């Protein structure tokens, strides 16, 4: 035992000596080759995650491209370009950049539209920096976080009443294409009781970025919002950084003791950008073409949202998750459900019927609802969902006239109250209903006496 303790002490002293040695300075290298999206450099000495500038000094075609170190193998270093690599030639200089992990932050970002590198997309001046912060913020000890104990009014009747959200919660909006998720995000942006709104449009069509800002968000609501947009034609690294950047902006305002609403559209595009990068540098695919690093990146991003320490601010986050072919067992959707505090499923069937917002309350759940609602409210919500589900289960029989009234009291009650329940769950794009009114209306629907059948 004594020898074992001595060996441990020896290794500990050796480790302390090693970490006290000065770090070797970065050394520039030369571009060896380009394979797909990956640049390979030789002679470069730079840490993973650091940024470099690829400089092609050809007098006929001078080019400078920013890139980030993604990995290495032996004396080769793999880099991923941030922008267009057209004009880069073999032998180009690869020069490490100093202090590139810091990003500017200030309250002047409110009302602005930025790209994944913090550059203005709205034609306005560059952001004035009140502080320079690292792109990856410090992690909060989970035992020191303020618990989620306060409901958040999002202005949507169906969510306020049957899927109540807590301040500091992280929710996934699971949907296929064309079921109204962007419109739903816009409604929450306008109606939610929050000090600051941070919107991340990651990997979406460029047309949708403009429409979201001008038509859905509007001039008045953008004054308290920061929009970070990285459309689908951006490099995968820029899309990846855009998601991290909008999360860092939300953390910056949370550190000012503000309540922040973070909307990211979409978490799936973030995962796909990481997949492109991982496959390009040679990481083997694991689940349906997604390398293991994708499933490590998701919780690392999502866990940055939530409440701060007691007395601090909060980040309530909504992440859209695209379900390919409306498949809820898609690997990204399945992984997201495991790291989020609830999921709202948008139904294509409801959307095709013109039922908006198309939230399927039977398949959706808010995991913190019992902690932020009263027992009476929770009981009413469960009863409402029970009646709604009972009607949906018997819908085919009801539509063809095969159901005989009197066979099941709950089904009879669900049929009677279905028009009222359906109207309750629908909401116009410009209509808002606060939390108290939603809860009261829910209680009235559930408590309404059953009509006599004569």
C-alpha cells in the first residue's frame, strides 16, 4: 500500500511539472491538399478549435480564407474553411490567428440581424463591443442552478393551458416540413413574456430568413430581439458556429439577470452541419450516417440554456427538430427527446385540416408542468387531454356513423365537447391569450355539465 501511494505521488508531481511548462508557440504551415470540404496542412502547429488564415499569395489571384482546426493525424492537421475556398492553391500559407476564440457582446445587438461570425446582415454598422467573451461560456454547476418553479406565459392558449412551460425550460418542437413551425416560433417571439428574445435561424432557406424577420417578427418586436442567421448555403462550420453564437448571446443577457427566450430553428440543421464536418475529416458514421460526435454535440449545446444561479436570469429555449418523413424515431429526434425538458409534436394531419397551431397535445409533454402549476390546473389539463384523445381514438367510427351513443360515457362527453375543445386549441396568428385567461377557460370547458340526450 505504501509503495502504491508513493507511485501515485510520483505521477502527480510529474503531472504538475508538465502542466507548468510554457506552451509552445503556434507555427504556420503549408497547405498540402484539399479533399471535399477538408483542408490538410503540413508543418502547422495549432490546437484543435483554434482559427487560422489560409493565404494564397499568388499575385494573379490573391486569396485569404479563414479556417478552423478540426483534428490532426501525425504531422497532418485538418482544417475546415469558414467561407468560400475558390482560388486556394496547394502550398498556400496556413497562419494561426491569435485571440480568435473571443466574440464581441453588447446591448447594441438588440434589433440587429447577424451572421454566424457576428457580422451585420441588415446593412447596419458593425456591433460595438462592450465586452469580449469566449465563444464557449463557462458551465454552471447543475446543483447551483435555480430550479424551474415559475410558469412562463407564451401567449398561446394550447401551451399555456395543457402544456405549461416553466421559465428556464428547454423544449423541442418536433415537426416535418410545412406544418407551421416557423409561424409558431414567430407567435412565441411576439407574445412570450421575456426581456430579450434571441432567434437562431440555422440552415434554413434564405427566403425564409427574410420572411421571418419582415412578416412574422415585424418592426416592433425585433427591437427586443437579436437574430442570428446562417442559411443553408453557408459553410457547415459557419452554421455550426451560428448555433453556438446565438446561445452565447443568450448567455450574455442571462448574465445581466434578464429573462431570455431562445428560439433555434433548427437543432437538426445544427446536427447535420456537424455530420458534414465529422465525415469530411474521416470520422466513421454510426447511426443512419451520423457520427458519434453529433450525439456528443447536442447535449453540449442544449445544456447551456436554462436558469442561472439563484438571483440570476434565465434562458427558456425552444428548439425545432425536423422529423424526416414525419418519423418521430429519427436518430436526431430520438436523441433530442433525451436531453430536452419536454417535446411538442406538430401534426401534419391537424395542419392539413387548417388547425393551427398544429400541436398534437396527445403526443406532447411538458416535463416540468407539475412543478409550475397548481394541482387543480394539472387535473383539468389531464382531463382535457383525456377527452381529446378519446375522441381521436374513436374518430373513424364516429365519422362513418358506426359509434352508438351510450356505449362509453367518456366518449359521449368527448363527442359533445369536441367542437368547443377544437376551437379552444385553435388560435389566430395575431391573437394572444395570457396564462390566467387560458387556465380559466380550460377549467370552464372541463367543468361544463354534460347535456342531456333527452
